[in-house]
């Protein structure tokens, strides 16, 4: 596509997303419901994948309940997507009213001690409002992201995540960005979604999640160990749709002092608690257990 065409696409996209972002909550709920119905029931996008994952994770649940969880997970997916546009375009007051952070003083205490932190979230409910923490803390906040091939949409997402003062860094560059802050003596707070599935050739570390051998990425733990920083889990509780409460759970005061895999196991233990509490809030359409045949017992670090 030519450069001029990108400008037209960018303007049209922003116009549509501006209208979406300014919708009241009830309209956003209705729009999310419609998009979820079309995606699940009409297009049938990864419905077999979602149901297969749910049957593995909850073998004792009846099929009707699994179908209800699957349908609700599609709505959750579109709630998360629409929340990005709400954060970008709605008034700052409306955005700030959509989330409450229960114990932000945990971050404030770390800064008072001159410590950096790594805040880990799962693909659970809506983590996108975490950027609103920046006005409440003094850390230099950096949000990790995976670059998109569609530049206009990537710019909108980056603007939403950085609207309240957080800077952005690609996943491959996040360690360098945090190392630079450390070298300047500036405590930083990195925000990362940490439950991605590794590439097939990188399935070398495993945990048990919902009874399933699950390959995990070790990048977040290794970054925290090299920096000697604290690691926290972001617990997301949906008070009602498009309104959330965040709670910070300390996983380690200093990851450099932890045994290998300890921080990662603690993260997945907290994530499992959330999945058992509200399974519909996870993205079951991801092929999370497609590489289970790569599991090797000797590579498990037993607790």
C-alpha cells in the first residue's frame, strides 16, 4: 500500500474508532455482544479450539456449561478490544472512573526504597487500564508490546497505552530500556503480559496449569533476575463490564534471590486462581496446549 493510502486509511480508522471510544458503556456492551455472536456463531472463529481447551481444563464440567464459558469468553475478547478505544478516546475522567487500583501503595513503597518492579499480567479480563497507574506513582513506567503489521491500528493502541504517561517498548527491546533506566539510577516499572505460548522449538520450560502441562516463556523472569527487581502479579476483577478493580500481588521482593522457575511458577499459580474463579475471562481461542507432545519430564523443575 502506498504512503498516501496509509494516510486515508489512518483517518478513516481513527474516525470509526473515535466514535466507538465515545460510546456509553451500555452501547459498548451491546456492540461487544453483537461482535461476539457474529465471531462465534456465524464465522465460527476457532470455536473448536476454544471448546477443546475447555474440555481439557475442566473435564468434570457439563458440555452446556463449557459452551456458556466459551460464549462469554468471546464477549470478554471484544470487551478488551473495545476498552482500548475507550481508553484512547473517552474523557480522562471516564477512563479513570472505569478502574480502581486497590493497593497502589505497594508500588509507592518500592519507589521509596529505590527499587524497580516488573508487573506481570495474563491474558485475563482487561489489563489495558494499567497505564492509568502512572499518575499515582513516581516510577518511570514502560509498557511492553508486540508490534503489529497494520501500522494505523498499532499507533492507536500505542497512544491508548501511553495516554497517561507510560512509555512503550517492543518486547525485544524492553530489557535494554529498563537497563538504561537502571544505569541512570531511575527506578522503573515494567508492564508485561506474560502467559504467551512459546514457539514450538522454544518449549523447554513447563508448568502445570489447570491439570495441563503448559510450556512457558522465561523472558520475564530472566529480565527480573538480571535487574534484581521486584515482581508483582496483576489481579483483575471485573466489577461489571467495562469497569474493573486491580490488585497487586507480590510474587518476589527480589527476583535475583529466587530459585530458577520460582517466579514463573508463582505467576501461573496466581493466574490459575483467576481462571478457576472466572474462566470466561481468559482467551480460550489461543492454541495454548498445541505443543504438549514436546513435554519432557526431565526438564521440569519440581517445586
